[in-house]
C-alpha cells in the first residue's frame, strides 16, 4: 500500500511538472510570435522624424540635444541613462532629459508637458522619441555611471523606494519583483533586485504593449506599477521615478538591451 501511495505521489508530481513546463513553453511561443512585426518600429520612425523636425516656439530641432555623449549623439546613450547632467545639476532619465531639451532648444514648457496624460500631445511625441533613442542602443549592454555623488545618492534613494511598503495593500515594488519564478497571468515578474539577464526587466523597456495598443516608456511603466499598488501616481519625471530607474539600471549592469521590446 505504501509503495502504491509513493508511486501515485510521484505520478502527480511529474504531471504537475509537465503542466508547468507546457504552460511556460506556451507563453514563450506566444511571445516569439509577437516579436514578428513589432509595432514599436512605427514609433521609432516617428521618433527619428521628431528628433530632426523643427518645432516649438523656437522652431528648432532636437539635433543639438545632449543626452550624455555630447550634442546630437544618440548611439549608446540609452544604456547609460539615468545619469548626472551638469547643466541641470540633476540625475535624469531619458524622458526627463528630453523634456529639458524640448524646453531649452525648442521653447516648449516642460512643466506643462509633464502634466499631460500619457499618450496625448507632446507626451505621445516623447514616447516616440524614447522609442527611437532606445532603438539606437539595441544590442548594447547597460553601463550606468556611478562616479558622481548625485548618481550614488539616487541609487540609494531608488533602493529605498523599491522596498518601501505602503498603500491599502501594503505593497512595494519588491512585493512583485524580488523573487524568481513569479508570474501574473502571462506576464513574468523578473527579480529586479539583481541582474535578471539580457532583454529582461529594465533591459526590455520601453516596450509596445499589445493590450493597450501603445508604446510605453519607463515613466508610464512605473506609473502603472504605482496604480497597481494603489499608491498615488508619481509626478512625471519626478525624482522617485528617476531614482527607481537608477536602481534597476545599475542592477542590470552588463545586460543587453532589446528595447523597444513588445509586451502582452
């Protein structure tokens, strides 16, 4: 009788493992199919055009925007952001830096743009620019600088924000992203407290969201995380969102970027 029970337990264990494996395989196949014809390419093309187009009150392009490697240099900048900029005396991510350039070079009001809903007006233009700039670093490895005191300070702030629990559900970023093997529906939840690997987590954003039919930059991604935690929304390009980008980006050191990726 004991041997029969042991055999039954073994069969149930094997069956459970087979089901888990088949589910994971199915999800992998689904994502592979999505990769063909990623609509993010349309946003990339739009972003490149916006970079070169003369716009705004000053009727100027963004071709002299300094994203970290000098005016007009785009290749390789994405995998080194967020970083400290001497002109603003702040650590900035890609979206907040683009806001600075749009204001200083083109004459837009950065504060007014930051108040707009995601995907509308100049917010939509920023996400197009983010798609193109990130695509120019596709295949490169993340290497965020940590030489400046402000960069180190933002890393510590980002770590604290990542583990801070609060809200009606007592959630934190770490509630979903501090253990391996977690998943919500078809979405893997990578462990972002360490390097999750090439093209995973921070190395996959910005990304085209199939479920919303739109491209999401990191600012929108973080905003939605706060929504799911039932926290108040953070301000666009606020210090806490940039600090979280620093924390995740430093943890992704050496990971290869596939942005803009495609997500469910």
